[in-house]
C-alpha cells in the first residue's frame, strides 16, 4: 500500500516537472514558433515543438551521443 502511494507521488511529481519544462521551452521558443506558424502548416510547427520537447524530456545519459549527433543536425555549427 505504501509503495503504491510512493509511486503515485513520484508520477505526479514527474508530471509536474514535465509540465514546467514544457512551459519554459514554449516561452523560450515562442518567437520562432510564431514565425514558423506564419510560414508553414501549424501541424508541422507543433510536430517540431514536440520533437524538441521529447528530446529534452527523454534524454538519457547512455544515449547522450545520439542526442548530440541529432542536436548537431538540428543546429549546425556556424563557422
């Protein structure tokens, strides 16, 4: 019984943090998202935002190289 309550509390806490991260990401990306929305279909813009959110929320220490490579494709180094 106690473990069920602990798991439920952990899920609620994780959900809360996920929502906070989503809100902060949206605030940081708002300008770009508005510009993209004016240039292309809203569904593509939403997919782009969700892609960024998934990359942040589901990052994993052991898979960091994969995310680094994906990040380099998303944001090529200007040089």
